[in-house]
C-alpha cells in the first residue's frame, strides 16, 4: 500500500493528477498512511475485496464499475 500511496503523492507533487486505487480491505491502512505522510486528503478509490482470485472477466467488470469514480477523483480539484 505505501508504495502505491507514495507514487500517487509523487505524481501529485509533480503536478500530475493521480488517484490511489486499492482493495476495500486497505481503507484504514490508506487513511493512516496518508495522514502520516501529511496528505490525509490524497485521492483514493477502493474496489471490492478480494481481487487476486477474480477471473479476467470479473476484473474487467470491476474496472468498468470503478472508472467513473476514478475519473471523478482525478478531476475533483
């Protein structure tokens, strides 16, 4: 989680909008880490957990379901 969050913060610092996309199992971890990194408002979207055992078709459907929320997070500022 921390690598993904740090990547998002690096992009944001460079002026490129970014959003963390993570499994819903990591909501609390993302909140804590973002706060500790001094960026509690970092953009993030959570998808249903678990991810690793889904079929390709299930992953595609999950991505389609999340894309509007991801785009909204990217343009929200």
